[in-house]
C-alpha cells in the first residue's frame, strides 16, 4: 500500500464519493473539496462507527480516482490514519505488542499478513464512506440541508467521542518519556 | 527525451499520447478559425473533417 | 489593417472622382473629417461597407449619384466605383468595387451586379487576385461580422447605448470579446465536439459503433440518445431560466426606479433600497462564511475525528513498557563496530559474554534498522500536532455555523421587512399596481430558482444513468475489433474536449477580466476614477459612478454615460486586439488578431468639456489609426485636443442635396 500510487474508488462507493464531493450551491461549495479529502476522513469514521464494507464490483458505475500527486501531498495523513487504526483495532489483533508491530514494524513490508491488514483498512474506508454518505448526503436537497447535516454530524461525534477529552489531557499524554 | 511519446494516463485501458492530443487541438483550432472566416463548410462537413483529422493523428506513427 | 486611401467615383452624393487620404504616420495617425449631420459622414462609412461587402444599410440601394442618374441619356452608361488602398499583414491591397448603370433605350435604368476586384502588391509586383478568391481575401482582411466594431456610426452607438441603459447588458460585449480575441474558434470546436450532443464528433462516434447483431446494443443506444436529448433539453431550459430570471430582475429594477419616483412612496422606497443593500451584503457574507466553514472542515476534519482514538492510542503506548527507547544517531553498524574493536566508546573492554557485550547486544533491538522507537516517536509527535491543530476546531465550527444561521435569519428578516414595506406601498393607490407587479416578478425569480435547483438534481441523476448506459453498451461492443478503434478515437476526442473546455473557461474569464481592466483604465484617464464598471460572466455590466460633491453642475446624462461605456469598450477591444497580436505563445498565435483602425462618428458633444480632452488624448494612443467624423461645432474642440496627432483633415462641402465634395483642409 504505502499510499504512493494513484488510488481508485469503485462501484457504489465511487458513486458516493462523487456525491460527497458534489457542488451543491451557486458558489460551488461541496462538503468535501476533493476525493482525497474523503479518503483521509473515511477510515477514521469507518473505525469510529465500526463499519466495514466489501469492495463493490458493479461494473456499470464509473470509478473515480485520486491522482498520484494528490496522494503524495497527503501521504503523511493517510499513513497516520492507517497506523492509528492498526494500533487500536483489538478485534483484528488482541496483543498490543503485535498491534504496535503492525503499525510500525510491519508497515509497508508487503507480507501476506500486512496485505491482509491493508485490506482491512480499505474495508474501514468503504464503511466510512457509507456512513458519511448516510449522514451528510442521502436526504439533502437544498444547500441549507447539506450544512445542517454537517452540523448535526459534528455534534453527534462531539457528543459521543470528544466531549470528555480535553486538549490538555492529550497534550499531556504526548509528553511521554522517550 | 526526443522521440519519446508522453504516455500520461489510462482512460479505460486506452493509452493517451499527450503529444497527439496537443496536435489534434492545434489542428482543430486552425480548422475552426479558418471556417469562421470563410464559412466554407457546414456543420455536418466540419464534423466529418474533424473526425478525419483526429483519426489521422491517432493512426500516424 | 491600415487604411491608406479611398477613392470614390460617383458614389451617392460624392459626384465625380474624389479621394480621401488617411493619416498613417505612427505619431500622426488621426484623420479628421468634418461636416454637419446629413453632409455625408454616414455615406462615407457606407462606402467602406459597399466596397468590401457589396451592400449598404441604406434603404435606397441605388448608389449612383442622383444628378448623374437624371442626366443619363438612353444608350449611355455610368460607372460607380469605390477603391480602397489598405495594408493587411505584409501586403498592400487595392480593393475595387465597381458597378455599371446603363440607361436602356426604353428609358429604364439597368443595374449590373457590382464587381469586386482586388489588386495586391507583393515584393514590388502588382497582381490581380483571382476572381473566385476575392471574397475569401476580403473575409481574411475584415470579415463582415467584425467590421461592425471598427466602423462605428452614430446610430449604432445610439442603439448600443439604449441596450446598455435598458438591459444593463450588451450582447455586443460578449460577442466582441469572443470574436475579436479569437474565442469563437474555441467555442465552435467545443460545439462540434460536445459529448452530450447526438450530432457532434463524439456523438457521431457513439453512433458509429457497429451494431449489426446485438439487439441489446441498439436498446442501449436508444437509451443513451434519450438521455442525451433530455440533458440538452435541461441545459436549454436552464439557459432559458437564467434569461427569464435576468429579464425579471431587470423588470424589478425598472419597477423599483418607478417606485422611487412616486412622491408618496419615495421614503418607503429609500428604506427598501437600504434594506436591499443590506440583504445583498448579508447574502455575500453568508456565502463567504459557508465557503470558509467548509474549507476549515476539510482541513481539520480528519484530525478532529481522530481525537478520541488518539487519546486511546497514546494511553496504551505510554502504559506499555514496550516503548522502545532508541538512542539518537546510533545505528547497528556502530554497535557492530564497537564489538569488533572490543573497546566501547567509554573505554570499557568488550568481550563476548561480558556485561558490556550483553548490554550492547540488547541495544540492537532498539536502534535502526531494527528499532521502531523512532517511528513511534514520530507518531507521538504527529499526534501532538494534530491535537493542537484540532483543538478549537469544534468550537470554531459551532461558532461559524451559528454565524451562518444568523446570516440566514437576517436574510429572512430582511426579506420579510422588504415584504412589509412593499405591502405598505401597496396601500398607496398609485404604488399599488407597481408593487403588485414587483411581487409578481419576484415570485418569477424565486420560482425559477427552485426550478433550477430541481433541474440540476435531475441533471445529476440523468448523467449517472447516461454514464451507466454508455459503459454497459461499451462492454458489449468492445468485442469487435473495429469498435475498439472507434473507442480510441472517441477517447481522444473526449480528452481534446476536456482540455479545450478548460482552456476556453480560462481564456474567456481572462479575456473578460482584461476587458474590464482595460475599460476601467480608460475610464480612469477620462474620469479620474469617478467612473468604473464590472462585467460578470454573463456580460452584465454594472456601472459605478462616484458622487462628485459640488465640483460642477455638469452631470453626465445617462446617454453620455453609456456612450462613454461604448467608447471605452471600443477602445478596450482595439487595445486588446493589438496586445494580442504581440503574444508568442503557440495557442495564442493561433488565436491572434491583427490591429485595426477605428472609424467612428465621434459624439464629442455628448461629453462635457472636461472629458473631451481626456477622450482625445486616450484615443490615438489606443488604435493604430483613427478616422473620426465630427460636426462643425466640435471642430475647434477636436483641433484643440487632437491637434498634434492629426495627420489629415477633410471637410464635407455640401453644394446641394445631391452634390458633396470632400475638401482637404
């Protein structure tokens, strides 16, 4: 994987990505500015909501891509998402030590195991796309709807995940003894 | 890199040669400019000519 | 193109042979032709047109001088001729249009077809252009469609001025921009390629697929054509909607003006206008706020969403002892080296199995290339920065959203306040009718907007279905070799279309902006910043006139204002055409145009005295050559301000209704 090549969305997920980057008002605003923004966010959402999805092979739907230079521009973010998920997915691997290895030692090593992990990541990506689509796009008609959906979604995430954590607690944790 | 074709992308598994695309564009604009001045060809004829220009450019080495 | 000389023979009131030589010198490039209205200015301009294109705008198509016509005896004939010497490209041309009038023995006048001959001089040799090529050459020199921008007579200026005043828009602008700067070729190319049309190049390739056997392919083709037709209809309707909206909008503007003129409603109307300004301001602020919110969202979303995950990950990492503690800049090679030389950096002896040796060997686990300590450290650093980055994001987002909702509410409030005022105005009898009509048009606008939103939705889903159908059909047809070729052609054609679309969009926007800039610069030199305009992408013109407090009571009439616009527009176009001809980029030269002279009926009297000087200074610097017709009364003014640039002067000497002579001064 290594996020160093052109990336393609297929089937129903390609369609959803198009809708997520659709320009819904006169000023050409869209929820996600481009495909790579979706790719950055989707795995996190997929993991948060514990949603995975299989590759949809519907041939009639036109795929949509992220070009190489965009992938390279966001390489760090993508790698980070992958490492984060590897570290935390206990259902995938119960041993913490092994999860650390998956995130750091085995990253990009092309072994069978790693390729399987990468497939898992992709499933979260697709699951995340499903969630984003359901929450933000599915029932939106007017420009105002898109914004309201986004607002509701942000509130939902905040209430469920972020409201207890303060920045300080995280920053504190960061100051680990290394 | 003289002589190298710049193959840039796969469109549905079809390799597109960027140099050819540029040549087609150039030819096309010239044809349109010319026809605007002379009004020699009607719409159907222009379309035929354009198709021919495209095909020739593609088939050439 | 440079005009050198024009020779008239018996052309309308110009009896006999009369010649006008045009000023061509670089510094003295202005030719002034003076005469009262009706003395022959229009005729002279028409002489150009007749010579080049064989027709005039006159109702009476007879161009033979009336006196000569009356005096023509049976059996005799008379020739009318206009001859123009000009330079185009690097060639000198003489364009000769000749028409023979014969008095038959029956007494009737027989008019032969006017004949066009062109002489050209290249490398000293003078030759005639072949008869079947003359029209082509004229088209190359100055196609009729473009001639209107360089031969500007008073009536056309008047018409264009009405257009600008009434509609706030001029199609002339749009057409001129596209034509002169060569965008028409691009537009035509795009039209011819258009993937959504059945009759384009790409549409034609779609049809060329060999559908000999498979019935399903034919079905898909029908589906595809249906979708394409639907898309075209929707696009047409969207265009119509845009126009209907604009018409409704300009009606609204008209009605608002009416309202402001009714004495009783003047106050209310003023209030309403204030509100409308606030409304617009708020709508703009709303749009910016939305864009900025979304931009911020795209930047920070991923980091923000990861917050809780990051916390968990860091917790786990800190709890476990497995955190590698790497030593900076030490590599396994270093350890191997130390072990091999048997002495540590601190001097301790290293022997296989001793404490030093065991410690060193353990270190190997934690340093590159084995270690992941550095990677983990990197990860933690990233986590820290993401957290800091996403820190206020949620609060900022909520605030921004609240602001947006406020704007939304304010917009609704303003709209309802405006409604209230209109209702009040309705109470007033005279205003009632106007207000009702105003409401009607407002409703039209909002209905159209709804329609447009719905259509766009529909368009999206039809496009999806269309793509699907095309892909499905392609699957079926690609099995055929020949179809594979067509697929290649089609793919290239599509790519060409995409690149051209991009180029066109860029060029048009660039060109329109340049025109705007050029026009405003010209305004600056005439109005010292007191007047400026903007042109939007639909070529709607908005004029901004700064209030001049107590400087003079010469306020421009709105006619003068629109004439200023037209004048600046012509000057702007000419300047752009000249600038363009200097470009060297390859696609630019394909689109380039040649500089042209400016022939105009100068409505100097429409300008006030302050402006005339500025106008006269600006003009000769912009066009290669200026030929200007003026009235007697403006003569002094022109001399005063154009004096040093005038190369040639002529005067229309009107002897009587049917005889005018062009006299050099």
